[in-house]
C-alpha cells in the first residue's frame, strides 16, 4: 500500500503543479478537483488520515467556489467549509502535525473563493509550508517534492500571468 500511495502521490504532484499554469479559473479549479481525489487516496495509502480527510473535504469547496464564483453566497459557503475543516481537525487529531493540513486547508478555502487567479497563486505561497511539513512527517516523498514545485510553479505563474503590463 505504501508504494501505491507514493505512486499516487507523484500523479497528484504532476496534476496539481500543472494547475497553476492556467489563467482561466474554471480550468484551474477543475484540475484541482481531480488532483484532490488522487491526493485523498495517496494519504489514505500512507495512513496519513488527517491529510486524507482534509484532501477529501477539499474536493467540495473547490467545486462550490467554481460553481458559485462571484456570488454573495460564496462567503457563506466558504465559512461553512472552514467550520467543517475545523471539526475534521478535532476528529482526526492525534498529534500536533495533524493540525497542519487542516490549517492549510482552511487557508486554501479562503484562496479558492477568490475570483482572481492571481490571488489563488499568492495564497498558495502561504499554504505550501503547512503541507510541506506534514508531508515530511507523513513520509510523503511526492508531497515534499510537490510543495517545492508548487511554490516554483506559483512564482512562474506570477511572473508569466500576473505581472503588470
């Protein structure tokens, strides 16, 4: 199971990193949803349950942020998911490291409910350290590499797509 988990982690890595290279929010969010499904399995196979739960729950705010982008109910939906992540953190808590994917996921909710991909990329630079440490502790080798690549990809995306013209 650990080898399968690592393989899934590398598939997740490729899909997630590529997502930051799309300018259209719709495309970015659809790719992220697919990546979250794969990430859930990745963490389950590594017995990293807090990470698995946070990745599974993350599928839904990704969907709703895309479906209701720019609408007033977006803030209510985001708040509900923040509460859900907080509760899941209490349920899955085994050690201090289990809080990292929950905090990262709460910050991700805030990021994905932005309507500008520029802010999604900027938030990801804040989010990645939480998942990086969790991946180190969980022995998610693909996750460690992924967070480093995500930061690099975000920075490239910022230079390519977000710079003032």
